[in-house]
């Protein structure tokens, strides 16, 4: 079997989660496990978090219907919320699989009620309402939210199980815009309460808000990236202790002695500075080792950091190990830790001008995820 693997550290995952639990106190937790749990493998992540007995997450959230169905098929007992939009193509699955859809337009209500009518179903369907307080992506505008929810609350077969908003800048500690979003959200909540409209759980806090905006916890928090051991940006506090959950490992696949001044890989983007040993590692851009890391990434082999050299190819990268005694089969760490040496998703993301979210989701399906307990 190909030796390239993403190890999923169950101990760190549980620690991150329990640290969040401890920080937020007596509120519920909706664990965000979309995009295959940010690339960590949703089954492994859910299995690990659900082993925590009465501390396990209260809700799970995913982006797509397909992701929701996947959770239902593995019999996840918690309610599953879908962030994606409901439409004629998905409504049947929403009802059949008992998923909680997000709704925020009259069209969404119509799609749902039409389907209930069409199937003559007497079932009650739970929904969550997304309220746009400033993200300007999805959700009913906060100024129209009260009227929308009032209309919705009159439909007997629909149960409003929750309302939420999403922050644009909660990953900047002290962000004024987040404070404004919270104020807008609060104004909607107040009006609903004053009018005794029951909306179930109120929630908003992603990882950034969990770290730095405790006033946004309400009834439930909604962590994603912090579960997996990363702060959402470099501008948050470090109010939570987080440890990366994923490491990417492999083994040296081949060793070649190359003379000084030789070019390595396609396009001749690296020339050896001396007679040296070039080793190949079976991980390329098809595995999520971005081609844009060319001549920028590092690898840890036998407790030492080495440079990746030459254009990253589809299935393989090359590492210059000089004259060191490195052999076929030696362990390689591409993301991970060895003693004091560490390469994490931030190291990649800085070089790629992105964020750890994208690096983690970008480790492709070809790399098997292996749970380490
Ligand atoms: C609607 C929604 N809520 C919560 C999250 C989790 O955010 P984070 O990973 O920053 O904690 C996301 C992630 O993008 C999201 O889209």
C-alpha cells in the first residue's frame, strides 16, 4: 500500500473539543463537520466525538444534503443541520432523511410546503432560519427577519428549531463589525421574544467568536476549524489551547545521487548546488500537495528539516537531503511534529497565500485517513 497517509489524532480532537466545551460553559455545541470534517474524514471525527458520552456534541452541521445523508446513513443520533439552500431537487431527501434544512426566503417555505402537500405527509419538519446581519452571503436580512419568522411560525407543519447568524470578521479579536452584527442579531431576538414567537435555539458563534466574543454564545456555539486544532486566523486571542489533529506522513520512495548543477523535475526550476542525494516522496498535487509549494515546502526526515525541490508533480515530490544517510523506506513527515520540529497547515497556507482551512480540505481523497487513538 502507498505509504502516504493522513493521521487523525483522536486524542487531540477530543482535547480541542473538550477545551471548547469548558470555555463555553453551559451551552450546546453544534460541531461543524462539513467538507468531510474539514478533510479529516467525517466518520472518524463523528465516531471520536460521539465516544465522549454525555459531553458529545448536541448537533452536527454540514454544508450539503449529500453530507447530511452520509451522517444519517451512519446513524448519527444528533440532529443534523444543512447550511445549503433547499430546492425542489433536495426537498424530498431533507424530509426523508429527517435533516434540518436552513431556510430564509418565501421560496424556501414554498418548496417545503409544496412537497408536504404533494406527498400528503402529515409530518412536522424542523428548520433553522439563517439571519443575515452583515455577511451578505445567505440569510434573511435582519431588518426583515422578524416578519419572515412570524410568517413561518404560523405554518403548522414547520417547527422553527433554531435561528442563527454568521460572522464575517469574528476572527479579528475586538472586531467592531462583529459587535455590530451581534447588536443586529440581538435586535431580532428581542423583537421575537417581545412577541412571544418561539424560535428554538439561538446561535451564532463560529471558532473566532468562541475565542473572543462570549456575548455571542447564546444557546449554542458552532465550531469548525478549532475542533481540528487551528485558530481561524492570526488575529484572534489564544483563549483556547488547540492542537492540530491531522498530520500527513509518508516514506522515502527512491533515492538518487545527482551531480552539481543538474536540474530537478519538470521545467528545470531547481538546480543542485553540489553533488547531492535527491529522494522522492509519493505525494503530489493530486494528493493535495499544491504545485504552488514548489521549492517552498519542507519535510522532516529522521529529525531534520529538508527542502522540497523542483516542480511538484502529480504523484510525487522531490527532497534534497544532501549527503545525509537517508534510505528508501525512511519515515517522512510532510505536515506534523517530530520533537521540536513542526510543519503545520499554517506553514503551507502562508506559502500558498491561503488559510489552514483550505490546506486541510485540500488533502485529497487519495490520501487515506487513519485514526490514531
Ligand atoms: C455557516 C457556518 N457556520 C460555522 C462555520 C464554522 O466556522 P469556523 O470553522 O471558522 O469555526 C462555518 C465555516 O465556514 C460556516 O460556514
